[in-house]
C-alpha cells in the first residue's frame, strides 16, 4: 500500500471512517465486529504509523506500508492489550484494513 502526503486531500475523520467500515463489513463479520472494535483497530493502526514515522508531514515522498507487518503489529498489540483477541484474526484485520483503505482513497489520501 502506498501513501503520499498531500495537503489537498479531505480531512480524515475517525467517526466517518467507522461508519464507512461498518456499512461495508461482510455479512459474516457484522455480528461480531462493533464500532469500538473498529476504533481500536484505527488507534493501533495510527500507533504503527507513528512508530514507523509514516505520518511525517514534512515529506512529499511516497511511503511504502508493509501491510503484513501492520497486520502482525495489530494482532500483537491486541494480545498485549487483551482486546479483540477473539475477534481479530489475520483475515479479519485484512478485511478491515482493506475497507479502511477504500475510505482513505475516497478522501484522496492514497
């Protein structure tokens, strides 16, 4: 996944992202994934981006995001925090990240 810092994109809004993701969840996940779970995923995703300096606004460079590394980071953090352990699998996190990516694309982030 590539991202390019661009001030011309619309403002990212967590609440709007959560609504976007919840509306697009596959049927098999709708019963188990709640808005709080999605907010937790977004928080951990941002933490990953910050830890890896992927949110630095001083650069116009394209940044490569190691998706598998992000997924493993999210799963490891869930286990450490004791949150969403029974809900988040590699496949579930991948689906959620794919939908979040679509939201970000709709804003012009990617």
